[in-house]
C-alpha cells in the first residue's frame, strides 16, 4: 500500500510541476533568444536518455560494437542525418534492429 501511495504522490507532483510551468510561463512574453535556447532542450535530453540504454549493459559496462542495438542506432543515425526526417529515422532504426535480431 505504501508503494501505491508513493507512486500516486510522485505522479501528482510530476503533473503539478508540469502544469505549473504552463500556467506561470507565458510564451508570448519570452524573448526570441529564450525561445531559441529552449528549442535545443529536446535535442539535448533525448540522447542523454537513449545512449546509456544502448551503449551500457546491466552492469554499466560498455557493450561491443557488434551488439544489435549499437548497429541499429548507428544505421538510424546515418539515415537520420541523410533524410532529416524523424519518422523515417525511427522506422529505419526499428527495422534494422529487428532484421539484425532475426539474422542472428
């Protein structure tokens, strides 16, 4: 029961902090410099979340370059640089990962 209460409390706090940022911050009053700076946040946060999951194993050691996840993310990165399209990048990464798993 304590775990359920902790999860609910964490969810409520998370929701309120996100709601507070929408209520308090008015995008119309932000300068163009701040808007431009904030536009880089998703690009900075996404790799910080994804890269440890791909390049580290459960013991927090680097995986080899022949790992299917590393090969798939490398292919997806190259396709993303070439195509400049997020949907194509995600689909190509998934297809390459599944193909590598199927072939191994």
